């Protein structure tokens, strides 16, 4: 089974169970709500199940009954106003929002809940920073122009209200919200995403609660997918698995695994500074030998037509290369066929089958057996 998929399911189940819900008394207030009362539902992975209501109330909801909730407190009206609908220019004229309610979480671990909201301000918003270098600086900014930063609000609960305790900013070139909350010891963690690579490409930021700062942990941008969180080394802290970066390979690193190092995330793999460039990688866990392996597609010269396939194993807390072999060269390094992808991995067999696709019209099947990687010399073409 693909380790990334299986452990993602485990993480979602674990963080949902570990979320720190407030103690409810027998006389706890229960409020009846209708769908029209709800402005936003909590979307952060690992946060409490809850909703933000139109009157500013943050409520905990029960998965068994969506028509009732337990009020925790209210947020300021001007923050609720950020959740206004915008209309697209598409033929269906659908609506979208430039604000997200990620939910409630005790990030400090002191028993006091925080609510997390971010939004993408426009030119009329006081939170809009100076003119972005990706806009035309010769043109005056209008009220409908959007900013080059998103604003993250951390609201701390006090009595029956949530008050802003932090207002932070992160660079963006669009709006692609995401948040992950981890109930880990000794440090509970919150990770947020922005769209910092243009029309696609994500950056990840770790919220350092003590410093009141957002630290970018993907030092080069343009992730093409959301991260996967998994505790690979069984130390109680999830590693962050980034399976691939943007296809232009301008980033210093490609696919990566980030590991918690006491006070910040650091690159754990690749454990080298220069070439080869990791175009894409997948994790395998063989049940027979209880070993975790990385299978990676490499470009030995960063933007070349050459390709390699390598396998690393986790031993003694570090990754070691087991074997690497040459893949067929690609005809054009700028076409889709130049970016092979994993279509199927078998991690439990003694002879591990690694199936690759090259665009829509070519494929390749490699094998990993007895610590040796073998691949055909030529691609198979679709008929």
C-alpha cells in the first residue's frame, strides 16, 4: 500500500480524536441553527468541528447533529464582514469567498482556545500592504485590486468572546487556503498554506506561537499539491512529506521530507545539497522487513533530458541510498513526457514493482529486488 495514502488516513483519524474539546457541563448552552445561519465551517485538518455564525458566534458542532451547536463566544463584527461573497466571471456566475475559518484549537496548550481565520484583502482594506511587485507599478491600485499578502488572525478566547491576539501576514499570488493542526508534544503545531507560485504552487508556513511569527518552511515555492503529514520515525512528531515541486525545477530542492527539530522544521531528505534534483518521490513501507523506503525520480543535471530512479532506506535515523539506475532519456525536457510520474507501487512484494507513466502515451515498469533497481532501456508506447 502507498504509505502516504495510508498514513494520511491515520493522521486524519488521530488528530480528530486528539483535538482538545472544552469540558461541557450538564447545563451547557445548546443553540439550534439552520444552514442559513452559518457563514463558514471549520476547514482546518485537526481543528475542532465547528461553525462560524452570521452574528459572529463560534460554535462547536456535534457530528451526529448538524442542527445544534454549543456557542463558545463571538468574534468582532468587522471580521465577520470579511466573509462576503464574490462573484466569478465564469458563465455560471458562481460565488466564492476570500476568507476562511479554519476552526478552534488550543495551540498554546494552556487550556485556552484560539480561533484561526485568514483572508485575502483587496485594495480598500487597511490590511492591504504596499504595492506588489507582481502588479504593474505604473498603474494606480484600485479598491478591487488584490494584495500580495494574506492576513492570518489568531483570536484567543476570553470569557464569551474571541479577541485578536495576533495579526500576521504571508506572501501570496492568489488564494488557496489550507491549515493543519497537530496535537503533538512537547510543541503543538499549526501549519498554513498560501498560493505563492502564481496560478499554481503552494508555500507552507509554521506558526511560531511563542514568537508570534509565521516562518516559511518551504524555502523554495511551487508545491503542486497539499502536504502529507506522517510520523515516519515513530518519535511522536509528524514529518511533512512534499511529494513534488513545480515542474520548471527552479526550486533549490524538489520533493522533500521536513522533520521537526525541537523548535523548527528542517529538511530531513534529500540529505544532500547539490545534484541530483528530485523531481518526484513516493514513500513505501514493506511489512515484511518493517523498513521505510523512498523511491525517487531524479534529474541528475536539474534541467536536462536525463532521468534516474533511486531507492533510499531509513536506517539508524537517517536515509541511505540503496541503489540508483538510469531511466530512458526524454526527447524534450519541456514537454509533459519529460515529467514521469508514479502510477503504481507495490511495497510489500519481495520484487517491488514500480510503474511510471510519461505523459499520456508512454509508460515504464521498473523493479526493486535484492537491493537492486532495474528498468527497461526503452519506453513502452501506448497503442
